[in-house]
C-alpha cells in the first residue's frame, strides 16, 4: 500500500543559471509594467490625446531611468 503522507515525487530543481534567468524575467516583467503604467499616466496628463503613444513610451523610459539613478 502507498503511504499518502510520503511524496515520492521529487520537486524540480533549477540550476543557478536557470534561477538567474527566472529572476531576470521577473524583473523585466516588472519594468515593462512600470513603463506601461508611466506611459499611460503621461497619456492621461495630456488629456488622453491619441497619436503620441511612442512619444509617451519614450518619455516613460526616460522618467524611469532618471528615477532609478537618483
């Protein structure tokens, strides 16, 4: 009989390189979320005027880089 208290399935293990990639991907996702949020804030500050999405995205990148360096 199999004892249900014992889990014979091994948990997947990640190498140090895989762990680094996982953490890096999470950081990229957070940065992308921050960029989207800031670009949308800029869009709203301009009165939701269409046609300047690329400009808003670039400005969001600049703003976030400046904030990171302070």
